[in-house]
C-alpha cells in the first residue's frame, strides 16, 4: 500500500463512490464502522462491507468529508478524517475520527473506524 493509493481511497469515500471503494478491498475484507450496536458494527465479506459502506455514507450524508494526515507502517496504516456540517441554527459542527487499516499488498483487508464523540 502507498500513501497515494490510500489517499485515492479517501477521495472515493468523500465522493461516496462505493464502486470505486470496493476496488481497493480484498475478497475477505472486514469493515468495522464507527457507529452501531457493538459499539460500531462489523461487516465481513465483500457484500456485507459494501452495504456497510453504503449505510455509513448515508449516516454521515449531511456532512462534507475531509481527509487528513495518512501514515503507513508496512502492512498497517492510519488515516485521520473529519465531517463538517451546519446545524439548522447555523452552528458549524466538525466531527473528527481516524481509521486504522490492515493491508495485504496494495489492498485493504480491514478498515477499523473510530470517531470522537461530542455533546
């Protein structure tokens, strides 16, 4: 995996381009979302991961996705991100988080997402 390739994945996420996102993933991929009942929700396998990404992109659909720093350490990597949106009262909210990745070659085998909670 390269920083440029992981950046391209983040850009596809910001565009909500799930077809493109799937081209970055291994056949046995795992996606651990930052929200859901576990806390978070885990999706295993391409069909489930595809649906999980669709669900997550819809969940955060009110915000503008912004990428942040990316660091790759061999078969693991970390990417920071945020979503920014405006509340009906005009307040601007920025939600920050990060993804921890596992790679197999130039493909993502696991995406484990975390987000900072706010009140």
